[in-house]
C-alpha cells in the first residue's frame, strides 16, 4: 500500500492525538478499510479523538491540506458509507462515548456520537425514560452512526425514526468551524432547519461532537402476538385489517416462507408447516390500553385466515422476538455471503415487490429472503450466495430489484442509507435538479470535498 501522507502529516496527527490514538501501520489499518458491506479500501491513517477540541484542530488541518476525512463508529453500515474509497484519515468515534446528561424533567439527553444505542437505552430505564429508535444493530451501533443514517427500526410504526428524536447537535465543519444546531426545546422553528439536513447526511457535511436527544416516559407494559398465515397475501390483508381498526402497534414485523425455513434449521420453534408467513405485532403503553388493543386485535383475527396464534408477555414475549432476532444468523444457512437491501414501498406494493424479488432470485438460482417492518413498508431483501463466481449474478438481481422498487413508487433505502453501493441508483429516484441542489449544499458546508467524499449523492 502506497501511503501519500507526508512525514509532517503523520507528525501532526501524532502530536494531536498521541501515539496510541494515531495509527499508520497497515496491519492495524486493515480493519478500518471496510464495514458490514464487505467493501474495502485502504485508509492512510486512523485517529481516535477523545475531545471536541481535537476534532476542531483535525478539520482545520484536513481542510487546509485537502485530506479526506471518513467518520466511523462501529461500522455496522451495510452500504459502504464507512469505506475510505479515496483513502484519507478514518476518524473513529469510539472514544467519544460519554453520556453527558440525562434530564428527567426536560426529557432530554445529551450524548457524544460514540455512545452505543443499546447501552444508552438500558441506562435510561433507571430513570423511567425511553429512547424509542431501535435499529436491529442497537447493541453494536452508535447514536452518531444512527443519526448519520437516520436509522429506523422495529418501533417505527408507532414512534417514528431517529430524526424524530434529535432536538439538536454540535457539528464541526471543514475548516474547524463549529455549528450548534437546534436546541434543548421540544419545539424550535427559528431559521432554516439545518439540523434536519445533517440527519441522514452520511458523514458528508460535518462531524457530530454532541447530540441532544428527546426522551419520553417508559411504557408501563407490552404484549406481542405471533401470527401465522397461509400466504404473504393473507398476512398483508390481516395487517391492514388491524390498522384499519384504529389500532397503533409499536411494531409489525413480517417474515416470508424462506425466512421461516432458515429459522427452523437452527432452532426448534413450534411453528406449524402450514404457516407460510409470520407476523409479529407488539402493543405497548399502560396496561388497560394494551389489554384493550390486544382484545380488539383478537376480534379482528377471528375473521382472518390465521393458521397459528401465540400471545406473549414478559419472558414469553422475549421468546416471540427471539424468532425475529434469529433471522440474520439463520440466513447464512443459505449462503456464506449476502447483499442486504432495505427497500421501502407503499403497503399496497409489498406483495408485488416480494414476489418480484423471489422470482428474480429463482431465475439465477439465488436464495432470496424477505422480511422487515410491515407497518411502514420497509422490506429487507437478503440475497444469499456462496463464492465469488455468483457475485455478478447477485448484483444483477439486486439492481433489478432496486429498479423495480423505484418503478412502483418506492425508495432504494428505508433506513440503511445510500453509501457507495446504492449511489448509482439515486439518479433513478431523484431528479437531477434535486441532486444538483444537494451537491450545492455540500459545497457550502464542505468546499474542498473532504468529508466522506463521493458517498450518498
């Protein structure tokens, strides 16, 4: 690997971060060249800042020297957003991991970007507080990464996604300029909403150093229902019937027959063979409201083609959600590698796009698993394969699925972002004027194009 950093560059980074937190050796750099997408490119250096002041000095220097900066946390991103495709300095946020404040009067928390989402949520329980966004990677992903991608998760049906809980943030821009955006207030409409521009920007505009989050009271209780249907079409009909009753579940997760097959291979779940699709519905709130919602849901189900039904509370509820948590490890029963798409379509198009995805996979002998967040139409399409010889075919099928998604009025990403893997499709979803404006906005924030360059848009 040829490293274009000058001796003076390395000396600057060592002086700023210390020898333990400035990395240049190829053996140590390698892991920082990839993320969960499995794409790879060599970084020139890795630094591990411990303070906002270090970030300010780094971005002053990098802007002057025109050296790319790639923010990175736990690298759970699956679209290559953390891959340093032009080299540059990867900046790990894992030592910026303090929970600065939890305020149970203002219902606000202030955190650094490297705080792990699941750890933060568990700490809030001690205060009776709740931070709802729950990406599947919550136990390994960070708040900063979630904000950068506008992560969603299982609870999005009732509670929304990450952007709905970010009140404000401190961001350092190239040149070392610090912006304080938003506030601690739960309502704030002063000026243009630059805070929202930063959310989901995939590290292309600035570097988060502090994030202000809205909290809500912890729900008193929850109950989950596991429902089996003879077909995905019947499952969708059942889910829509539940929603039309005016019920608002926390989560509505579906799994197709291929997913069920994989799960049964690794764990003995009591799911009858006639259940060709599964729906998990969760309600939360105070006990009276939850009991009422479950009762109303059960009344709806009497008229539906339900072939399997199980209700779970407490530890029994955890057993139901174990099925959902098993999907990722179970998927590898069908292949050692995968491409994971997170398309989102109108609910009326879910069956159509699932059928299309599975048909295209069958044509190339590629196993396709479909599951995800039914309540908001967010479908995870996993294309499984083994061996490099299949990779071209897998990418071709993925491209066809993304094209079809746009054709039916959907989006190429519901929560994972665009990164490098989906960047070529953005022109098919957004018109050229919108993309032009996005690039002009980046030019204002990042005139020398050093922040995670050539990602997203």
